[in-house]
C-alpha cells in the first residue's frame, strides 16, 4: 500500500520544497520505519531538492496480524481475512498510518516552520490503488469540492483480458494548492469512505474523529451525508448522532442533513422496546428504486442509491408523502404521530394548514429534544400547531383520545410480538382516533436487496417483518376487534412478483350501521 505526497516550490517562494520534511517531521535524508499493529510503515523520500520533494508512505500489511485474536466463531472470521486486498489497496489502514506516522502534520503543527504549516502548498498526491465501488465519479464527488483536481483512472481486472472490464479499484491522482494538514485530513476521512469499510470496531469516538478531522470542510461539503454514513459504516446510532452534530455546527436542521435516514444494512444499537422512532423507520431509505432487473440500484452495502437524483425520492420521502395523502383523504385535522422520532413527519405535516393540531409522541427524550428544536425553528404559524411529548405506546393515555387520526410509521415491527396486543388496545381501543395509518416493511420485497441475507431483517431491532398476507391478516383482525374498516396501500416502486418495499394499512373507524368489510387499496 503506497501513498506519495509531492510538493513543488513556487517561483516566488523563499522556502525550498524539501521543507516538506519539516512539515511531516520526517528527515528526507534517511528511511524511517514504524511498527503498526497490522504491519510496518516506512517513510522515504524518492526525491528531495529545492524545487521538488516527494515523500512516500509505504505500508507492509500482515494479514495474519489483522485476524490475530479472532476465533472462528466470530463474525469477522473468514478465509477472506487472510487473502484480500488489504496489503495493496488504500483503506482505513492507511488512514490509521497517516494519523500515527504523520500525526503532527495532520494536526497542523510544526515548531520549526510554523508559518509554512499555515501556508497552502502546491501538492500532488498519488495512490496507485484505491477501492471505490462507485467508480471514478465518486472519487471526483468527494475530492473535487475540496479544491482538488482529480484524475481517477479505473484499473482493469486483468490487463491481459481487457474484455473482462474494469475492477472497482482506481489509480487516484490529486493536485491542488492546500495546507498539508488539510490534505492529510481529506485523505484520513475520505479513503475509508471510498472503501466503504473499516478494519476495526467503531464506537462513539469515531464521531469525534470525523468532526475533528472534518473541521472546516465537512459541514459545507455537498456530499456530507453520504460521507458521514460511509465513514461510520452505516452504524445507525453513530450516523444519526454525527449528522445531528453537523447540523448544530452548520446551524441547520438535522433533516436538511438527512439526519433521520439510515441505511438498510445498518447494525446500530437497538431502539427502546415499546415504541420505535421514525428515524429507525428509514433503514431502507437509501436503497432507492429497484432497477430493471429487480435488484436494488446502488447495492444496499454501497448506500449510494438514495443520493442519485435519477432514481427519484428516497423511500423515506415516498413514505411521508403517502402518509400525508392518506391523512388528507380521511379529512384529519388533529393528528397524532406515534413514534415521531426526530420529527421528520411533523415537519411535513405542519407545513400544511389542513392540519390544525399535531402531537408527536416518542419514548426517547433525546429524539424529542431534537424534534422540539426543529419545531422551534419553524415559523410561528407552524410551530404553534405542533407539540411533542414523551409517551409509550403500550400504555393507555387518556390525553390521546379524541383525535382525528393517528400514525404509526415503521413502528410496529420494533415491538415485541407479545406486546402487540397492548399496543393495539392502547391505540385502537383506548385512544380510538377516527383513522389509524400503519406502515411497515414488506418482507417479501427483501429478496430484491442483494446484500440482505436470507432470513435476516432490514434492521437489527426489528422483532418481525411481515409479508403482505401476514400484515393483512393482522390488520383485518385488529379492525374487526375494534370496529375499523381497513384498506391497503403499497409505498414505493412495485415489483410484479413481490410488491412494494413498504406496505400501509389505512384504518377508518366505523359508525353503527355501516359495513366493516375491507376496502382494497390500489395495487
């Protein structure tokens, strides 16, 4: 694994290019070696003159060290841990080496040349092999907005067999005038982003690293949401927290940063039992529309499909739009959002004057604090119509009675099956609104997500996922028990064989003397 950083002295500069050695705190006159937990890092200078200086960071990766201490029973264990691209392709291993070998330069410190550390330098960075399943376009999308001229050349699978096409590896060349610390921070964050994985366990400290090394550029980056998700390897709770903190730094709404949307294959921390948030409901939002072959474009593990405007709105947007339409159809004025999370649906509804009162309920105080902050930033004519407060959906609450409609958007699948009866009684029996809208994943559609293994759920906190028939059976039983008619509405592009990704049941309260037979939703 190789990284080279070259500096060319401008004609009017008073400093020699070899001062790059001072900035990197590595003497150009000798080769230096640094032990790493996964191998050995070497620093050498192929050239060091007054006009041009090149520093090379060469990593020798020992695959055995990467798996040392892991047993065959751990999820990380596989033969692929021994035979892989880690020794050759730039990844999080290179980011770790940058932070340990060039740590002082990464933090912008140089006692011998402090003024040079703050000076933008003409730099050229070369990486012979960078994994990037999104192709050259993605390398350009993340580096070009930072002021780099990007040349990303796809590497062939085998030069001897050009008909095999290109691999997902790039030769990456970046040229631009940057402070060295900025250049290193760009590499530190963005190389794992392009790779899409990390070789070590992630915890909340990764958020601090992301914000620290992304300071000054990540908040304003047009791809900040995608960068955040990829850097944190789509860990739900980490991504959500990081995006909320970015919103605070930018004085923006978390929704503007998609802070309530997460990836399908996210394996973050579990939600609180008894009520899930709308944020958790977006686990499949980034999948986007299925392609013509019926598989998820952008591949779930890649997480890029939602970013493509060609594929239309994300599933989260389609879901909120469908709920909004259904509420208007039942002529609801006073609405409960049960499991409101950070308030994405609240913001959608409060912009419509047809809704005179909107109440968001969630068990998580943290989610409610974020939702409340969002509501405070709304115009007064909107904010005065919305309230958020804590509550659990498996317990009856007399204050929830008398509303026109209640929404449970991607909530029921987070409730343990034995607790469903309590939720049903609380919502349909005690609160008994005029209409109830329930959305939940369609488990039949899971086969269209290539990276979702058979028998697994879309989110680690899902207690179950229902087929269309199972959902219909549940909805009809609940409707018959509590006096509601029900119709079904698909949400998202429909597949002829397995239906849409999300399914919605629209319950309407029946008055005495009316038929309680099902109404069929449009297919």
